[in-house]
């Protein structure tokens, strides 16, 4: 809708602002929950730069590798800087999800006690779910997650000639859909925890949230599809394969922690 705006002579993208807002919300929520549930916040705080480097650098490298056939690594200084330049950064749901999960697995490996792992699961997934609400609102303005063309009365339209939406004119508001699902997951989980206090609840509702995100991206997002498999009226691609693997990994983690 409005992917870029100018402030004090500088140009900012809605996607980059959304990521900053996401990180700020994540840190604030995690800090408050760590104080509430008596966990060491700085254990997470000092790990965040590692997680950011893993997600940002490795996805930047994967994108470079896939789009520069025959080149394993950017050998020149300029090629390396271009690879890391956030202005040309290209997002893909699959690789972001993979590197985020790897970062979380590394973090959980540093937590030794099983009961603490359940508490940290609630802290991490609660903070992620809440922080996704403003993130996807900003992504609804950006051009990284564009919905399919639609004349629906709630469809969004470009507000500037610089938007990629001009090619489609009117599209489904994918970001707003996911923000609404994140709000719904938050409210339901809070209600459940108020009635039956049990650590680990947030992991289950994050799994449900991830399922809904996949459904929305499957039916409403405008994006290239790889490894497509059609089954009856449903079409799967690499996003669903990776997401379902991650969901099964979360389910295994949940029941493993619960049994211990």
C-alpha cells in the first residue's frame, strides 16, 4: 500500500520499521514475563544478537547462493556488502522460519532444567505471538507479502506509485489477516491460562497460529511457488512442507517436555 516513507530527508521502508517494532515489542514483553515468572531475562537478551545474525546473515547468504549460480560465496568486498545490504533484502517465509527455529533450538539447548524449558517456551512464544500483531500490520503496507488480486470490500489498494500493488491494484490484506489471527490466539490462550494455569500452553497455540498462517499464505498470498503438489482442491508447496515439519517438531517438543 505505502511501502516507503520519508522522514527528515531519509527513506524508510515499512518492512524495516515493522521489524524494529517487532523486536522492541518482543524485548519488552519478554522482559516483563521474565520478571513475572522469575527467569533470567539477560540470558535471552544476550542471545538475541546471535539469533538476529543467524536469521539475517544465513538467509542473505541463501538468497545470494540461489540467485548467483556458480558462485558459492561473494568473494569481492562489494558483492559481500550487496549481499548484506538491507535495502535489497528479499524475504522468504520458508528460510526465515528455518533459521528462527534453529536459533530457538540453540537457545533451548542452553536451558538445562525441564521445568524451566516449559516456562521459557511460554515466554518466547507469548512474546512472538504478541509481537507479530504490529509486525504484520506494517507488512500489510509493504511489498514483501502481497495478497492475491481481489475486489473484496476489505481489499487494500496502493497509496503511492512506488508500490508493487499497482500491478494488481486491489489485493487481499494478508498482513491484516495474520494480525487478526495473532490477536485471536492471544485472547484464547490468555482465557485458557486464567482458568487452568499450566506452563507450555503457549506452544500449542503457537502451533495453531502457524497452521493459520500457512492457510492464509496458501490461499491469499501472491508469491512464486516451488515444489508444488496438488491434492484434491488443495495445492501445497515448499512453505507448507517446511511449516508442517516445524509443527511436528513443536508437537514432539511439547509432549517430550510434558512427559518429563
